[in-house]
C-alpha cells in the first residue's frame, strides 16, 4: 500500500495528540472517528506502514502484545 504524505500526517496527528502509545487498532479507530474515513483498510495494514516508518526513525514501536506506537522524539 502506498500512503500519501497527508495520510501519514493524520496518523502523526493522532499519535501526537495521544497521552500514551496507541495500538494500530486504536489509531485506526481515531482516524475513522475524526472524519469517518481513512485510506487504511485494517489495523494490520496500518501497522505495516508504522513499521516501515519506524525503520526511518519517525515512529517508535513498543514491542508489547499488542504492539504500541508513538512519535519518535527528535
């Protein structure tokens, strides 16, 4: 799946507004609650994108069950 910069900007917004790390399911629910639509079709698909962004240092993955995500600190 290709995401546009605006897709990931929305994900970053959800993570930045959160008081604690979120699961992919929680992020997806927040995106859907925000405007009723999202380009992500499932938590798994979103987790895949977040994992890719973790490789570039944009996102931190907390390896719990389930995985949790947060914005990386600069």
